[in-house]
């Protein structure tokens, strides 16, 4: 079994990714790795923020690690909240406030097309002891509902309905969500790559 540090303290994300990769890999969140920091996300792109997190953790732990940054990109809002998804309504990362702000901004707007986009950054020390950086991306297209639906999931899940579904992410089981998930698409690429190593 391979162990990888995942640069997050979000146990929901850890559980979601662990459910995707099975027993071949053990995903270790920051707390379990003995790292207690809040890594800033100062950049304007998901890729740059993911790289900042992964490089910070590698320097602290000197261990193979990966990070991800995910944004909800809404067409009618010119791609917002995007890279600011977690802090759309303020620095305290209140997702109910974030959802309320999205719904308010989309009030009376017919175009509700949106997508979730995940970028994963892997810092990998290969067999020649060379440090390499790899990126993987997953996109899930869908629409924003007019109100919240469901109790499962986290973040914007109660208002996002993926294309091809009639339920929001927050109404789906983990197995159902994984069939559509942007994170699943990026994680699959990541672990297909790792299994080839």
C-alpha cells in the first residue's frame, strides 16, 4: 500500500477520494500527518493555488503529496465564484452564505449553466530522486437549481445538478455522485498515473 499526503483538512474530501482509490493507496490528511497549518490560496487560478498547497506540504513533510483546488464556475456570473468559491460570501468560508449569494445573484436569470472544475497538483519524488510536478483536471457540467435540494455532500452540492441527472449532488449517495464528479475525474487520472509508476 502506498501512502500519500493530501493537502487538506476537509475530511469530506478525504473520504470522497479514499472511496475512489480503494485499498491500493492510503490517503492521509494534514492533521494525520502532524501538519497544522492553514495554507493561503492567494492566486487567481486553481492550478496556481493547488501548486502552492502541494509545494508547501512537500517542504514540510518531505513526502509525496498532492493537493486540489476546486471552483464552481457559473456562466452568467462570468465564471464566478471560481477560484474564490470557498470565500465567495466572505473569509469565514460559510457555505450557506455562499449558496445564498449565488442564488441571489442568479435571481431572475434564465441561464443557469455552470461547471465544477477540479485541478490536482501532485509533487512526486521519482525513483531517480528527481522531484516532479504533475497536474490533472476534471470537469463536471451542470446547472444551478433555484433552491437547495438534499442534505448530503458539502459546499455547493445542494444547488448543483449535474448534466444527465435529475438530483442535486446533495441528494446523491457517494456512489451516485462519483459517476458525475469532477473530483472523481481528476482523481482517476491521478491514480491511473500513480499505478503506472
